[in-house]
């Protein structure tokens, strides 16, 4: 039974990855990075429509990817992104039709069906649910110069990831409030938080990391070559 539409956000430039190609289109084991997220979401029984959001100048490239995979044809809708993340997500949500929408970073190719299930299960309790993993490193604040500040209790910290689940109409209403914020939200859950909405979380998987640097890309390639990190 379909529960939610999925918005896969791949409109970022990915400058930190060091490629001239936008990050979502950088090759990973013979396919663009965005391929793996699309495959995971269209293969999930609870996902109805999957919307891929890319920058306007990459729409033709996205169509080429979709048309080149039979399983994507008629299952993936392409939408143009905006100059900021929230604009891209909003444009993706405009193409959605369901009560719920899952928002996922195209640069997280290792999302699994188990992680998607975990987020969806929380919809009975919250209008916004994030994917999270525990913080395992020692974390400190920064002081002046090169001096460290206090150690933060990591038991009270979460590492935030995607997918994130939203009641779609409430998210669309929240986008109208961005103009009243001092700075754009870092993600849509931060937008809900700024509006006083309670945020739930479900446990994710550390392997569902975001490819940001060349090292991340090399780790992702090694995992795929060993047959790990695929949708379950």
C-alpha cells in the first residue's frame, strides 16, 4: 500500500567533492550517485511517486538517466530545483500528490528499505520525522583561537540524516514562512523546528552517509564493490 511520495534532492553543485559535474551526477561504480537513491525508493512498496529534483541545467541529463533504466520510466518525475535547498524541496513537493512526503538527499546512495520503514512508522505520532544516528565521537565546542571549549555530552546528541518525513500540506505552508526567518533553514526539519513543531526521529543506519568529499566517494565505491550498502 502506497503511503508517501518521495522527493530526491539532487540540485546541489557539490563543490566540495571537487568535480565540475554536479554531485548527484558524479559516477559511482558505473552509475550516477542519484541512481542508487532512485532505485531504493521506487522499489519500496510504500512509495507512490518519486520526484527527482535537479538544477535547471541538468534536467536533460536527468531525463537521460531515467530513460536509460526501464525501472525508472513512468516511475520517476523530474522537477527543476531552486537556488537554495528549501526551494528545491518545495518544487519537488509541488509535484507530489500524497498526504505524506519523504525528502531524501541524492548524495546518500545507501538508504535501505529498513530505514524508510522506520521513518514511515513514526507518522502516527509526528508531522515531521527525521532519520538519526547516535553520535559516537567525543564532541567539543570551539573556544577562542586554537583553544578547545567544553566537552559536550554525546549521549544527548544525534547525527541528522535523511530520509525525513513530512505531512505535505503542513510543509508547503511552512515554506511560506521562510521569508520571515533571519536565514534559510538548513533542512526542512529545521524549518518545522523554527515554527514550533515537534520533531520525531527514527534510528537510521550509519552506512547511509552523505557523499561530500572525494574520500566519501572512494569509501562508497569500496562498499559497493564489496556488495555492501545496497537497498534491502
